[in-house]
C-alpha cells in the first residue's frame, strides 16, 4: 500500500504532524544558524573590547619595558587557574615591536622573547598578517585549532607592539551548545503542544469523512444509516457536505417508501380488478343457478335423492354468493351523509362483542353534525377495523377508537395493544385471504381497503410492539362515482 | 552651655586640623615609618596589628608608609617625609649620611641574611649564576642588596659583566614576586632575600616548592630599621626602646613570630661593612645623590 493510499484518519494527522515538525525544525535550524554566527561574532567582539581595555594599561609597561607589571596585567584574568566568566581567551601574549613575545600569561607555552615563528604555524601566519595590517586595525586569524586576535598597542600612530588573545577554536561551543539545547527544548515543547492538537483536529476531520465514505459505499447495496449529528457540527464545506448527504439519504428513503407503496397499491389494484372480474363472471351464472334451484325446489317432484341434494346445493351456492358479494365491493351511492348518530350506532352494535371478550375500549366520537361521506361505507370501515382490533387485542386487551372531523374530511384512528403485525404479513396486509383465521374469511381488510380506495382516502398502519394502530383519512365531498369493478 | 562647649571644641579641632602639617606637637603628629619589600609587606592584617602595637607602646599615632620600590622610600627619607624606615642594607649604605641605625632584626636568632639564587624546580642543571647566561633573569629592585647588588657582585667577582650576561632582565619590585616569576617560568632565575624565601616557605610552601635554591651567598647584615636624621632624639630613643623590647612581652613576641623574626638588637655599622665593600668593588653606585 502506498503512503498516499492511507486512510484520511492517518493521512491528515500524519501530514499535519510532518508539516509541523518540518516547520519547527526549519525555524529552529535557522535560529540556531543565525545564533551561531551572532554568538561567534559577539564573543570575539567581547574578547576584542576586553583586549582593547587591556591594551591601554599594557601600553605603558611596554614603553617602560616593565615585564613584571605587564605580566601581572595579562596574568590577572587567570589568577587561581580558572578563566573568569566572560573572558574567553585561554591566553594572552604581548608582542614587542619586533614581534617577539614581550610577556605572556603562560610563559611555559609562550616564553619571553620567543619569535612568533617559533610558536607554531598559526602564530607565524599571524605574524605575517600583523605585518600587513594597518595600524589600529585588529587582526583575526583562525588556524591550527586556535582563533588568534591581535590588537595593536598604538600611540601617536606608532605601533609599539600587539596584544594577542588566544582562543581555542571552539571557545564559543559551550555557550552554543547551551543555546542548541534550549532551542531543542523549546521545539520539543512546541511539538508536544501542537502535535496532539493536530492529531485531534486531524481525526476530528477525518472520522466524519471516513464515515461518509463508508456510507456512500453502502449506498448501492442498501440504504445506509444517517450520519450522527455530532460527527461534524460545523457549518463549513465539510459540514455542508454532511448535511447534503443526510438530506439526500432522507430523500432516498422517502422515495423508496413511495415506490414500495406504489408497488403495493398497483398490486392491490390489479388484485381488485382480477377479483372483481372473477366475481362478476361468477355472479352471472350464479344468479342463473340460484334461480334454477329455486324453480326446482318449488316445482320439482319430491324425490328422496333430490330432497337430500337440493339443500346441499342451495347452501353451497349461497356460500359462493356470499363470498362473491363480499369480493364485489360496490359503492353504490344510495347512501346518505354520515351523521354523529351513525358512528354512535357502531359503538352500540359492537358493545356486546366487546363486553363478551372483556376488552377495555376507549371511544371518542369527535364528529359533530354530518360529514359528506356515504354513511354505510364509513360504518362498514369502522366496524371492520374495530372487529379486527378487538380480535387482535384478545382477552383483557385494550382497544381505542377515535373518530375526528378534520378540515376537509374525517379521520378514524383504531388501535389495539395486541401482538404487532409481523413484517411478512404487513407486506400483504390488505390483500384478500391474508389475515385468514378461524373467525373470519380473511376479506375484512381487503374490503376496508377497497372502500377507502373508492372514497379516495388512504389508510396507514403503524404496528410496533405493544400497540398497533390503523389510521384512515377520508376526504369529504368527493363522492365516489365508480363502482369497484372499474376501480 | 552644652552648645557653647560643642562649638568651642569644633573650633579647637578645626584649628588643630589646619595647623597639623606645621605643628611639632609630638602627641598630635603620627610617627611615620616607611616599609619596603624588605619583608612581606603585603600582609596587611599583620601590619595593622603591628601598627596598633607600636601606637600603644609609643603612646602616639604611628603611620606606616608603604612603597613598592626602595627608591621611593629613599626619596621620602630624603624629603623628610619619613621619620624612620625598614630599609634594605644596600639603601642604608647609600644613605648613610642621612640616616642613623635604629635596630637590626634577628632572623633565626642572628642579625644576618643571605641572597638566594633560585631557579625553577624543573631546572635541575643550573649549578651557578653563570649557568644562566643568555637566560631571562628577574631582579627584585635596583636598590636591593640580595635581589640585585649581590648577584651582580657575584658575576663581577667571577669576571663576568652582568650587563651582557643575561638575555633579558626585569624588576619585579619585590622579592616575593621574584619568587613568583621563577615559579611561573616567566624568568629562568632570580636572586632573592633568604629571609623572604624562608618566610614564604612557611606561609606559602606551594610557591617556594616550585623553585629551587641553587646557591646561597655569604651572610649580610639584616635589613635594618633606620631613623631619619631629622627625627628628634627623644623620638629616636623611644622608637628604639620599643623595638628592642618587643621580644620582652607576649604581644610583641606574637607579632615577631608572625614576622618570622626573633627580636631586635643594637645595630652596628660593622654589620654592613661587607655590603659597603661590595658597592665599592662592583662599582654599582647609582648616579644619584642619596
């Protein structure tokens, strides 16, 4: 896996950390490099100004050839064998006009009257440089592990000699090292603060992105879950992206729901047409058969076989008629408008059944006056739903019914506390013979659905553990003008 | 009343202060004693003690006047600014007409000292001063016997001209510093006062251990205390008595011990006869009027 293929979870913090580290390092390095030059210059400058101070007192001793006084002066900084504070030179040499050692702080190393050439190549080089330099100009020379600084002893333009300050070439190193350590410590401190912040911030950015990416991946296969609102609460481009995603997802969910509903409605409509067609086709010969049977009963001779078969035929044909009649939901507009009394009648009608089953029921009739809806059909819907609910609630169950007048229509809410409707049943709930059980023919909800369809209303089911509720919305005044056969 | 008294005292004091340089009143004028590098004159604590002792014994103020070179002290004597001084024997000989001997200190029980020729302890080859030809040599003071006159006399005696013998010479203006110059290898050799070297060997053995005594000269009369001829007889006698009696009381003995001396004896010009002889023979009579 290449580094650029890494997850944002690592890439953002890693890039951020790398940038921070590189920046901190470059800043520190440039600071250290600058300090290196400054320090070296400052320390040599400090040495030179000390040297210039010494030169003033040394001048007289050279003039008077007072070796001992000169020695006391150049030896003073080294009293006790320890170099003092800012005095960085490891030794001082006073040269006379002939460039011989007039005196030095360490006579062992630089004996009296020694020639510069005898002291070593660095001193020999300095000797030449001094010779070429203008009066009053100091000469700096780095050679042989030493930094030599020669300051002339000048009076009235006459160079009496030189004061040479001998520094070890790395004399600034201890202070430079302290500087580097301080710079490193500060860099480490800055990194210790910035890196965790960067890491946190990077993950804060990356994790929502990763979540988004995973959900987008799922999109083709199934509808993913929405992103948690707390994942990224800011109103920048990323936040905008997440909100757009959530909106898109909501729209997709809604669309899918609609599609499912449409499919279901289409199927139910097709079923409706099929059953109506079949029922109609059966109805015609059935009428003939029943008429024929009637004739047979009335005018037929008495025959022990016939007497046994005819009632059998009659019961069978009547059952077929009942079923066909049930399947042929006909919304004939012979009905009057629904009144409050119609609804209360349903209550009265079912009171016995409810009582028998020891079901507790809440009843709310919110309809005042009349509703422009066919009373018979609405009552049929209400009765079907209530009977279902009472049956589902079971013994000692609870049922609730609310009939409400809404602006422009009627709303019926019927609920029960029975078991919830399993999903596989929910899918085919309104199809005929779906909810078939020992007590009904399984056409109740089918009929209900057909009636509601014909009244241009809608029915919704919300079934969850402990409470199942059917809600019916019926628009007022849209009188159905079509029978179910042509729906 | 009190105020008048106070003002009166003020006026009296002021008058005294103004009159001080001219007055000869013994009680008011301090006795001025010159001190030279003839001893370890940088031990200031010791000198303060000694000064207090002399003041107490003499019953008058005493002022020590320190100079780093003999010639400065000699000039002060000449100008009458010193009543007495602890001089080296060589300056004494030169100034004989201007001073009279007060007392001679006793070193190791005797009124003598020597000149030590010293080299670095690392130098194991030098046997005599002539071996130091072409080397750097440190003298103590141009008016020092042991630190200048004696080594030069020694060279002259051996038929060597001291002026060209060494490659370079310089003065350290004190015996102690001459020892340091050799110890630090600034000079290859030096001639120092035996009393100073031996005292240093007790006080700062680390320093003397870095030097080696090559030769010891003959004995010379110990650097004497001298009185300026201008000093009144009574003052002369008083000072002489105090010095002579130092060894007789505990406080004096304690001081003498710190000075590495044993006491004072009557000084006699005979003690310094050999120095006079050297001055004569070496022809080292500076062209100055002392």
